[in-house]
């Protein structure tokens, strides 16, 4: 039993090492730089060694995306510690994470790189999405019943923040404040669909 546990711990440690080095390569060289050989080289193992943990590059990238999405969720919790509205914390975190880690953020939406049918990745994303929708519904508990489909609202908000964040990351938009409210641009945009958003003012 002791040998089995040690072996499992060793495999987990090597898997974590491979993913950690894959993340470092992603930050430095972008998705194209993350290959089985590059990760093996950075980890000091043979190019065949990662196959014991990831069948191919797609599985490696999917596992990496799962780690990255968990990092995004940690940012959600950090924002929620400051903001009272959890749904809004999801949206602010989406933007702040995208600006802090553009390459990490970018691969989350790359179906050509990751397997969206992978059960672990899919479950992490689906659980977060349902939590996001529930938070939106809670924030609108005083709104008239049937006024709006929460999933439509969630889609609109997520799409808006994602698009704005992508344009900020590419330099098409700059950080500006709304000239009427004085709020950071993103906060002012969110207030259009979530009026309660004007109560808190995170940095844009």
C-alpha cells in the first residue's frame, strides 16, 4: 500500500510539474509555444515522459485550461470579497483576469486547442455558469416576475464583457472613465444592464 501511494504521489507531482511548466511557456510564448516536447524539455524529462500523463497535446491543453479556469474562479472569489453582488464579481473578474493573463484567458475559448467535451473541464465550467446565473437571479429578486430571461441577461453581460476585454487587450480601447458618472468604463457599461452595479467601483 505504501508503495502504491508513493507512486501515485509521484505521478501527481510530475503532472503538476508538467502543467506548471506548460503555464510558464504559455505566458512567455503563447499557445503555439506549448508543445509536448517544449514542456518535457522545461521539466527536465524525455519528450516521451509527458505521454504518461497526457495522451496528446490536446489533452495537455485541456488540462491546462482546467487549471486556468480554476485560477479565474479564484479571482471571482477575490472580487466577491470586495463586491456585494456575486454575479457582478464574475464579470469584473472576467475582465481583470483577461488583462492580467491574456494568453491564459485566450485559450479558454479555443475549441481548436481544448476539448470542450472533457468531463472535468466541462463540469468546472458548467458549475461556474450555473452559479453565475443564480447570482444574477438573486440580484434581481425584486424585479417583476418574468421581466427577463436570466440566461439571456447572462449571455448579454458575458458577451459584452468578453468583447470589451478582448478589445482592451488588443489595444483598440483604452482605460477611460464614463464622462457622465465618472465610473470606470466597464462599470458604466455594466450599469446599463445591471443598475445596481453603480454602487461599487472597482478599477477598470
